[in-house]
């Protein structure tokens, strides 16, 4: 059985986290439920302005809007990019009721070059209660993620090991 929980070490501090329902994989594929193994730059932060204040971080930050989405449609020209709903192809909704995306940190997994089918929407976000598995992201308690953001800046890298 794949490990769906782990620990993240950031600037010497350790935080418990949830991983993908299929554990970690070096060969990430769209829809496989795995957290990709590798070193990923932290790109930007999105947050729900109706649920929390702008987070304190040195990373670029933008508020989410109700029509924000992230394209996960293999073959679409905007695959693994932020889009607006309604969107003609499959796209995850970023404005969620379950609080998971109240705070979202975009990682550069499958960004440059973007390869169709090698995984989209790999984020750091808020964990479900009990650190239930993710669809392939890394998830933390909200207060831990807010603390982590204070430690990150442009060029920061998140490493996921096997």
C-alpha cells in the first residue's frame, strides 16, 4: 500500500502533510492520484479573499475569483494552466466549498516544458481533516501552510523524495 502521509522539511522545520492517494511516483501521469517525485520551484500563491487575509510571503500572491479554474484536459492548449469558467474542456474549479483551496501554492511541475498527460494542478494546499490523501498534491494544515509561506520566496524549491 502506498504511503499517503509524509513530512515536509522547510528551512529546518518539519510539518506533517498528506500526499496523493497513490503515494509518490517518479513517472507522474494525469489522473494517477500520485504526488510526483522531484524538486519543484514554488511559483505563486492564490487565496480565497472571502475566507482569509492576504497571506504573508515573498512569493507573488493573487486572490482567487469564483470563475477561476485549472485545465486538466489532456490535449487542450491550456492543459496545466489557470483558466476561467465556464471552460469548454475539463478544468478543476479553484473556488471550492470544502476549504482545500482557500490557500493554494502553485508548483512548477510539468510547467516548462508542459507535456500533455504528465500531470496538472500539482499544488500545495490545505489538508482534509486527518490528512486524508490528495489527488496528487501536497497538503498541510492551514496554519502550517501559512507558516510555510513566510519561509518561502522566489527560487524556493519543494522536494518530494521516494
